[in-house]
């Protein structure tokens, strides 16, 4: 799976987790809401790590001498 695909999958998972979180919030089930909110936060952290990993990867490849690039 490419980095873009992984990011797309995570965005989809975040969207579903946010919907679940919002549903629990609307229902008044505080404990379930807090659990779902933690899941959203964890997924957002994973997404940020992937973005940073991609930035580092592309920064390394951009700094390589042109004669070394494929």
C-alpha cells in the first residue's frame, strides 16, 4: 500500500470514528463518547505520523544529487 493509500484509509477511519463519537455524544453516553473521542485522537496521531514520514521521505529524496536520482 502506498503512502497516499494509507493516508486515504486513515482519513476514512477518522471520519467513521468521528461519526461514532458524535453519535455517542448526542445520546448522552459520556463514557462511550470519551472512548470514541480517544479513538479519534489516536487515529489523528497516526495520520500525522504518516504525513511526517512522507515529508521526511520526500525531503531526503529532494536533497539527493540529481545524478543519483532515478
